[in-house]
């Protein structure tokens, strides 16, 4: 099973693909999955980033694919723009995304919502077997991004990412709704 087959075994067949010239040169595209991880939601994932080796803070190397899930169909352009920027950042810096960290949102993304940052976590709304792909040539980690509010950033700073992860795990599907209220 290759990574695309792994992705489709957990998200269903992709329903759309998006390509940008600069990422296509790197053999990377974006795939859309409908009703994933649940009915009436969408997931957009990178495909091809795993062929680029990224470095962790401790100097070890990893392979990652990035994804974001959401309910609001009108958010496609924002999601694609954000994933493009995150993918470009990974390629330019060769740094892997670390679970529990967050990045300030670009000013042109999710303007109509009150999010301030994007949080990095594992895709825990999906089946556990989706988190890590073990292929013949490499291991690939699926990295999930969740938009967060300023109050959630403060919670992470005061209580740590582990405590925030516990709050995230207590949610049902709230994190898929871009119109959600802050958890704290």
C-alpha cells in the first residue's frame, strides 16, 4: 500500500485535486476528501510532501503530510492558501512541524473568523491507524492543523500544550466547525 492508498483507506476516494505550479515542481498537490472525517465535513491534504525529508528540533529526520478538516464549504480558498503557505514554509526551512506548537495565521486567511493562530496536532478525529503510515521506503506522519483563538493561545502558554491537547480530545466534532466558540 502506498501513501495515497493509505490516505484513501481512511478518508475515502479523493473528490478533487488542486495544483499550484510552484508545488507541482516539488511533486506536491492538494487532495480534497468529502465526508471526512465525518459526514458534511471536508478534509484537504497534501500529497507528495512525504518525499521531502524534514528535520525535527533534535536533529532527527521525518516525513510528513499536512491536512486540515472543516465544515464550511466557503472556506476552501482559505484552507488551500493556508496549506500552501505551511507547505512552502516546510520546504523552504526543511523543518518538520512539531505537535503542540502553533503559528500566527497569515492576515489573508480566515479573515471572517476570530482565529489568531494555527495549532499543530495529530488527526485524532480519524482512526488511530491513520496517524502513521509505515511504507516500504519510509514512515509518514499525518499532521493536522486546527485554527485557534487568542484565549486558547494564552491557555497553551499558561498550562502547556499537553493540557490543551486534553481539552481537544474532549471535543466531539467542534474543531471541524470554523464558527466554533473558544474552548477556553
